[in-house]
C-alpha cells in the first residue's frame, strides 16, 4: 500500500480554525502597520504644533514687554488683559465649613485640601469664588506653572478612574475628536481658554499638591492682602504652586 493512500488528513474543523487564525493574524498585522503610519503622521503634527505654540508664547511675551516699555516711556500705565483662566487651590479642610460654601467646593471639584483646578473666569465663577474665598486661594497661572502641573501632576479622569498622563495616545484617544492630540495641546487650550477648555478641564483629574514648602501663613484663612493665604493672589499664585509642586 502506498504512503499517499495511508496519509490521514486533519479534521475539517481544525483546518477551518487554522485558516481563521491566519486571517486574523494577517488582519492584525495590517492594522498594526496602519497604526504605525498613523502614529508617524501624528508625531509630525505634534512637533509642528509644539513649534507653533512656542513661537506664539514668545511673541506674546515680547508684545507685553514692548507695551510696558511704551507705557513707561510715555508716562502712562499698562493695563494687562483680563484674566481668562485662574488656578484655584483649596487651603482649608471640611471642619466648620457652612453647607453653601461646601456645596460650591464640591461643584468646583475641590473635594480635598491642597487640591487644585483650572476655572474659566466669568461672572458666575467670580461669584462662587467670592463665596468660598476663605477656603481657597487662586490667581492667574503662567506658562511654566501650567506646564509643570500638567506634566508632573497631570492625571486623566477616564470612566471615573485616575489614569496618569504618561502617553499622548491617552490624550488623542479621548480628546482627538476635538483636535487635541497631545499634552502641549492641553497646555495651550488652558492658557488661551480655547473653545474646548470645558472638555479639557473635565478630562483632567483635580491636581493633588503637597503642603507648601515653609508652610502656610499662621492665619491662612485671612485674605492674602491681609497677610493670610486665602483669596485672590493674582500672579503670586505661581510662587505658591512652585512651593507646592
């Protein structure tokens, strides 16, 4: 009897499974190749945007310096533009906080002491900050502060979970539909109070900061201009964040 006649063929279901596995493997490899091409294209876009943002920040800083010099030379005053975004830090715990300020702090997502959030400044926000002024401190954050907060303390809120921002893919996956692809896009959206500020702010988990180096003022619930730590401290918020970061 010949060897061809004695050869046993594998079962049909095993052949079907093998062919299906080969198709799935080929489809997976094709998808991975497309993803690699897409990531290369996205990286190029990110690099171009980063360069564009750097030029924009530098031009804005030069323009402000020039306006200050003109005002000084002409004997007038330079009035900076109104603050669009503030960084708010909770400085007092839950003890002896009345119900209304406590509810506002919850709405602002300032649940814990030393937690901070970015807020768009408008009439409603100003009124809420006025009511919780003894329990928070706030001011206008500069580029350095925003960048350090996002890169060092940045976490995303994904399905009610706190996920570290370690990869631009996390940003692109959840904010790509708004044209936000990377960390620099998030920073730019916050600094300029862009059209998708609300979505970016909701995506970011409240920043958890440490106690400031050197400690708080002896009576921190006093207003900042009275020697305490609470209330509006304008650009001095950047020094405080540096001490807490």
